[in-house]
């Protein structure tokens, strides 16, 4: 097996002898390296020439193709051949070494591809997260929480962030944008303390009470975001919990609107003169029961027990509470039309129940020449006027649905409905007396509490 010094010219001139299937041109500089040539085949104008390496491993001849002479230079082919020779000298099979190398290279390439794919995915996720606005996350928040919220709490969340310019249910004016509407289009990731503080200062100048409510709800929303798998990465901290934000919206002023004893007569006269008997009955009941406005508008006929003289009201503290059905209120309710499931029904409202009694009450207050008085002011009036008959504070609080105060109230006192009724009838009679409203005759009054057989 003659060996020569390989050159480009010798390789180019090397051909396969006629009659042979292949021939070899062996290199003298790199043992085991050769140029393998095969005759010209159909469809080809030139013979095929490739570098090969041949060696002996464990008394077995092995031959490994290196590559086409047009792809590798002589120096590269010699380097590879020398590498294979060194591996054989160390008892390694170059084919196995090359396969391991290819596997390692493939694994490395796959790892790089996975890393690049992961990086691209993370970049895409970051871009998507960057496009998530406060309004989008708020919508998810409301959808997740609405099942555990009251209807009033849910409406507050919807109203606070709603866009303005929508037609009102009543009148021709358009709705105003909610306090949080200014933050709604902002990317959630950009909502920091400075931005929330600037928003709070701006809102506090025109509607401080709504701004304070907005801060409270925004704070709860951001706490939810910090624990949510999709939003936690976008919220570094609670931007609404800053003392500067709290200071910007200020502290709520103590509301003082209520009815004084001497104002009861003109108030009852004006309210009883309201043309709608449902609204007139509602407003009088609201004062005499001392409950929240929504508790009474949501009163169903199934919640009224004329036999045992009780009302079951929805309660934001205890889900529901049972209060006495006093004689005058029982008469008001019994006289109402039973048009649907709601006690204080409305043919105009989509819900079928009284939706907005404020307008009629404001007009009645104006007609009576009284100072500004809200519907919640009637609840405040009940608590204040109860002092005139020295009603125990705990009884007044229980009737109105206030949370028990102190260890004794919370853990030891359990008042029966009859005890509440005794005091509740006293305050009703006292207010009606001050108002000059003559109680109904006994025959027309509400049914007395049934005696068990």
C-alpha cells in the first residue's frame, strides 16, 4: 500500500483504474488517511472522491468516512485522521467517540433551542403582561369574587371603574366616569405609588368620598393581584397602601344629617303626601325600622311573617337578621299591592322592586322645609331618637344590625325577639306621637301576635 504526499493536484488527477469498484490514494503524512475514489456513475461527470480513515482496533480493521474532498481541505482531513489515530491508540473507537460527540452536540443544540424557545416565550409573556391593563385585571377580579359579594358590593366595584358618557336610566343626562376609570386603561405594571397618589389627589378635589372608597377597593384589588399567578409578576407592591395616598383623599367627615324630635311632624306630613304609596310606605318604614336602605328594598313577601310579627332582613354583618314587625309598619306593608315577590315593588324598574326612592324623599324634605337629609340619615335618626325613650344601646344596635360591641355583647347576651319587640313598639309609638300621626284603630291595625295553641 504505497503512500504519497497528498496535494490538490494529485487528488484532482487521481482516478479509479478501469475494472475496479474503488481505489485509494494513501497519505504518508497522516497514517490511516486516504482519498477514496469510485468510478463515474450514471448522471455524474466526475468520479466521487472522499477522505477516509482506516485503522485497526482490537485486531479489527475499521474504516470511517471523513467527507468529500471538495468539503474538507487536506490539512483538515489530516487533523481528523490524526485525531482518530490518537483515539485508537487510547483504545477508543473513533466511531463511538464521534457518535457520543454528535449526541452531545445534539443535546447541546436541543438545550440551546429550548433555552431560546423559553426566552422567546418569556419575552412574549412579558409583552402580554405589559399589555394587561388595570381594567382587564379588575374585570377578572370581579368575576372571581362576585359569587361571594353582595349585590351592593358588586355594583360598587362595577360603578367605580365604569366609563362615562353612557345614557342614564332616568333623565337625558349621561353618566359620569367612575373614580377608577382614569386608572383603567393604564398597564397594571406601571401602577406605582406616585401614579396612585397623583390620581387620589385629583379625585379628592371633586369627589372625596368616592375617592376614599376607590382607594379602599383598589387596595383590596392589588392585594388580590399580588397573590394571583397571572398578575403577581406585574405588581411589586400595593401602590394604594401608601400613607401619602391615604392622606391625599383625607379622612371622612362625620355625617350629621338626621331628624330632630321637633321635625318628625313635618317630615311625616310631607312623606305621607308622596303620590306613590309604595315609596311613601318605604320611607316611613325605613325610619321606623332603622335598617339600611338596601335591606328594605330587597324585602320579599316571604320575609314578612304577619303571624309572629317579624321581618327577615338581609344583613351585611350576619347575612340576615330577624327584627320585630311593629304595628304601624305592619299596617303600611299590608296595604301595599302584591304585584310580584318584592314587598316594595315597582312596575318601572327592571328588577321589579323599588330602585331609587331618593328623588321622592329629597322632594318631600324640600317641601317640608327641612335641611338636607339622606336616606341613611333616617337610619341615623332612629339611633338618635331612641335615646329619648332610653332604649338600651345594645337593643337599638341589634335591631339596626350593628355588630355587637364588647365581650359581653358578643359572647353572653342573646336577646329574644319579644324583648326587641317591646322596645321597638315603644320607639315607634313615641315617634308617631311626636309626628301627630294617629295610630290606626284596633280593628284596622296589624294582627296581634298569634298565641300558640
